[in-house]
């Protein structure tokens, strides 16, 4: 008969807790959800001797005093409230090289009334710093078993499991807070009981007493009556007058105890090995050198996501194309084929194509985070980010959004403060992502003159491209600023951030995190993107006039003529030997002409289908809306069709302008078509003038044309409110921006 | 306050009762603890300190909450 034991892992950030969790549970992990928060529920399993362990990894924390819903989950789990987790024991993971501060949360955990075991991790790092820890003395002081571990090398794991198997006793609190405090806690507990009839744990009552941000007050578990509130403020007043004000009384008492026992458990050797680390930090955080290193690293990350992903993305693209072609070949033309090829395969493809970028970004982010550099990057960028009301940790998510907003938004998880995280996510899509590039390139090449300005230093086309990126950034700054002042107004959160020791990153850990996040993306956002792509496909496919191909074929009588000629010549060549070579040559020419005409005709058919479809009709209907931006209805369709995914726009324009739809931004034919396109009602007036091209580009720069991004935003914010808000604000800004661009362009050109 | 790089000071207390104050105290900024100023970021903010054996980054605004003992 197996023992079932649930162990909860807790500890400061940067203690190697995740590595230990991985070492304990191996591949036996799954990630779930706690309702209402973005914290992931990480669960693992491990069998050892007669026991089956369920391991829950909680987010790293410095203290058990919650100030946000995410932090509260930890407390809820530990007190077995509303989370379906029944902890039987707590495993505190402590960084041996940082004992003092790490012990803070340990002393709190000991008061929970659960068995506690400590894993003294990173002992190799401690040794390098010249620190020696007397483990048995530590055990005696804390009253809990302590096991030395090196999670990255899987040292001590067995010993740890053995200790957990022996089911340690519930420890008694080691830190005693002042008597006055305990008295007030008892009084409050009585008041709580009398109001609600529940008997709360001492721990919970003391937390309420200490929580001067009154965050816990808002929770439904706590008494809401006036009587209790009065008692609470009364208690706090009393404590203040007795010289033990909250919240200071807790940290003071705990650190007093910690500093008292520290000499009994820790010895520092004479040599100061932190010299090397100091030197490295002085370099990396130096005004000049640090900034340069930072810039270089950012360029590397950016390039990696932009370019290293490209070959993989091409491969994926090809793979899906081949799939599509195979299906078409096997099934022939028809609605079902189109649904599968242009709908399903294209839909799934459009999700999977993001994977290389996401994986690469998360690899770099995980790597930088694990080796400890991320904190330094945030430190360097904090001042600049602060000017717009963000904090340094927003920098990496926003930078990655230049490649693709999806991993960027997911990377915003590192920002603890909810408001800052939200603002970062909301402006991330304004960073011109790589999907906008095809549009920029196409329109710039087609409409912006290839001239050099400033004595050959700059090229107008290049300048335009950069300008589009700048537009995104400038607008983002403005939006962030406005958001922080209005909708997401709030106190700037403290930027109190630990700068962890440098260490060699645990690549296995990084890879696993990367794979996990990639899979999450596919699963979550994938379903939505897929659904919308099918919808757009349907709108662009139906209704189909079955007579249409015949009608168009009738416009190409030459085609049937040619076919007849080829047949005749073929017969002749077979019979007379003399006409052989000439005949073959003529056949070849004719076949060439046939091919050309056939492509033209096919393209005319697709174009016609598109125009008569729901999408096409919509384009014509909204033409009055887009006219002020200088666009005609064809551009309108292309923009609507690209709402789920920007990349679609180039292909769609190809189809609309009667090309095969396989065009890309480099394609000369599409470019020429754009240059030659004229208004339906004014055949002399070209559509794609400079102001029009600019207004389209600005629209794309500011518009939220990416269902995938909105889907990921929904996942990260747990509500549809924010993605909808983003869509609305960006589309509005895009429209206004395009209009302004067009108007000023016209004015500029005329003036 | 004006600290030079490498200088140390002893904390007297942290002012306020909000989340910033609580977070600072939980990280070790309590009376009697010694703090060493290591340096500052390129634009003068935030600042880097060493406390209880680890490094921490603080903005000037947060620093103002911390009162140090004289001498």
C-alpha cells in the first residue's frame, strides 16, 4: 500500500527551486491553472520507496505576506484554501550562499503548522564564496531537518526524498514576536470567531494584523463587518503605542533572530571571493561598458529571433505548402479541398509558423534569466522605462515584440506588478513586428522613389522603413503614458529587485521551460487562430457562382484555338518526318503561350471569385469608409482579409489584382501591378501614390491585425476585456494615423 | 543622502506602511542592518546596494524611505 504525500516547494527566487523540482519529478510534470490568477500550477510526481509523492512548485517568494492575487495563491495553497491542494509537508529551498535573507520566509513557513524540510541548495556556490554552514547547528536552531543539495547536479536528491519519507514532525515556531503582538492576535482571533463563526488559524489572523496595505481585507475569506475593522485598527493603534508598530514588528523580530543565530551556523573564510563577482558586475553594470554589453546582447537576441528563426520558418512554410499541394492533387478542386488547403492547413500553418520565433526568444530569455543577467538588464533600462511609467523589466518583452508580439507578450510574465505588466502587454503590438515587414517592403519598393538624400548617406526607401518603426515606438510611448495616467492609474510599484549571483545557466532547465511555453502557445492561441482563419477563408470563398469559370473562359477564345493547333501539329509531327524539328519548335512556342494564357485566366477566375465573395462585397461596402484614407475598395478587402494575420495581405493583394496569389513582397509583377493600378471610376488616376502608400503603411504599423496576438493576450490577462480594448484602440489610432498621413501627404505634395 | 561608492551605513528604519515599505523591510532593511552602496546605473538611477550578503537594486525614490543612523 503506497503512501500518498503532497509536498509543496517554496523558496526565494533564484534559489534553484525549479531545478530541484525538475530533479525530483523528472519528466513527470504537468502544468495547470489556479482559477483567477496567472500563476501556473506546476505539479510533478515521484515514487520513492513506499511513497508516491505529489510535488507542487510554488512561485518564488521572499515572504508569505501577500499583496496581490498571485501572491495570495501561495498562501491559499499552504493553508489548503480553495485550491484543491492538500499539502502534507513543505519543502523550503534555500540558497546556501544567501542564508540570512532566505531564512526569512523559512521562519514564516515554520509557523504554518505543517511539517517542514529544508533543502540547502547551491552549496557549491556557497563554498566558492568562502561560506561554511554547520548543518546540524542549523537544524537545531530551526527545529527542522536540513538536507544539503546541489539541484543542478542532482546531488542530495535521494537524501531529501528519504527525509521526506520519514515524515518529519510539525516544528514549533522559532521566532517569537513580541508578547504585545501575540496578545493582539489573540484578541483579533476572538473577534473574527464571534463575527463569522469560523476559527481561523493564528497564522492567518496575524497576517491580517500585519497587512497594512489592506489587501487581505478585500478577500472573501475575511470578516467584512464594521466591528472587526474597528477592532483591527484599534489593535494596530495599541501596538504602535506600545512601540511595536505594524508592519515593521515582523521583519524586525525575524531578522533580529536571524542575525542572532547566524554566527552559530555560518562561518565566512578570510579570503573574499566575492571580488570576482564584484568585478564582473562593475563591468556589466558600468555606465559605458555595461551599456555596450547590454546593447550587443539585445542586438544578438533581436537578430536571433528575427533571422535565426527564418530558415525554420521557411521550412515550415514549405512543409505546409507541400501538404496543401498534395491534398489538392489528391482531391481535385472544390469547396472541401479549399476548406482543407486554404482553411485548415493554412490555419494550422499560420500558428505553427510562430513556433521558431517563440522558442528562440524563450530560449534566450530563459538563458539570460538563469545566468542572472536579466536583472542587470532591467536595472540598466529602468530609468528610461520609468520615464513612460514602465519599469526596467518591460524592456525585454517590448524588444522581442519587434520580432513578434506573441512571445513578447508572454515574456511580460516576469513583470510582477499587475498594472505594469498590463501596460507592457497592451503596447507590445505597437512594436512593428516582422509580419509587417512584407507590407512595408512591398509598398516602399513600389511607391517610394529610390533616391539618395543627405549627400548619399541615406536612402529615401530606407528612411521610410525606419520611419515606420519609429511611428510604432512613438505611439507606444504615448499610449503607455496615457494608460498609466488614466485607465491603469496607480502608484508606481517599488522597484526593489534582487541582483542574483551569476551562475552557469542550467541549459536543461532553460530548454524545458522553452518547450513548455512553446507548447502552451500552440495549445491556447492555436485554437482561436485556427477558428478565425477558417472564418476568413469562408468569407473569401463563398458565395461561388458555378457559372463563373465558364463565363471567364469565354473571354479567352484564343486558349481553345491554341489547344486545337497543338493537337493538330502533334498529329502532323508524328506522320511526316520532314516537318519534325520545326513542328516541335512551334509546338513548344504554342505551349508556352498556352501556359501564359492559362495562368492569366486562372488568375482572373480567382480574382473574380474573391470580388464576388462576402469578403469582396464587404470591401466594396466599406469603400466610403476608407476613401478618406486615400484607399480604394481593393485595398479595403486586403486590409480586412489580413485582420487575422497581417502576412495574408500581400497574398490577398495578389489575388485581388488577378495574380496567382503566390506572389510575395519581392515579386516584381505585384509591384508593377500596384504601380499601374487605377481607380475604377477614374481610370486615369493611379491608386498607389506616395501619400496612399504611406497611409497604408501607417495603418499597418498601428493596427492590431493579428488574432494570434489578441488570443495570447487573452490567455495572459485571463479576460477578453483587454484584447478587445487593444483591438479598438489600435484600430482607432491606425485609422486616425492613416488619415493624418494621407491628408498631410496630399497637402505636402500639392504645396 | 550622499554616499560614495563602497561606503557603508547602518539602517535606522524604513518610513511608511505601504507595499514599498513592507517589501524593503522583508528584504532586510531593518534597524541595525549594515548596507553598502555599490554604484548606480548609467543615468543615475537606480542604485545598487549590498545587504546581508546579496545585491539589490533600488530607485532613489525608494532610497528616500530608508533612514540611516548618524555616524
